[in-house]
C-alpha cells in the first residue's frame, strides 16, 4: 500500500506538531535519540545489500524528521553535538552509553 499524501494544510499541521514536541527538554531528547538511531549524523559503513537497505531505511526516517522540523544538512554538525548534550541532560550519561 502506497503511503498517503498529505494536503498542504496537513503537512503544516504535522510540522507544527514536530516543532511542539521539540519545544520541551524531553521532546528534544527523544528527537536526539531518534536522529542518532537513524544515523543521520554519521555514515553507516554497511557493505552488504540487506544491511545497507536497513541503514538507508533508518536514515530516510531521520531525514523525514529533519524535513518536518525545517532543518538543513548544514545544521547537522552542530545539531549532533547539541542533541547529544540534550539527551545526556535529560537521561544522564551513567549506564546509558557503551
């Protein structure tokens, strides 16, 4: 089943919902976690076709989030650092990282 297309009004409403989520510390931390999980800020290094497809699927989700939040790729280096700090600020560093 093909994804449904949003109207311009629907697109604006969803983008505003993403921005409202990002207005809280917890929302910023969750978005930071998603962006890191999706591999938006770093290359994935996959070489096998199945792994490459999986990584690209994750990345596509992350890029959709950046679009909804009206971000540009030039924002990524700074955002990666800021979002990691936001994640750590909300959840702490302790035993959450390997």
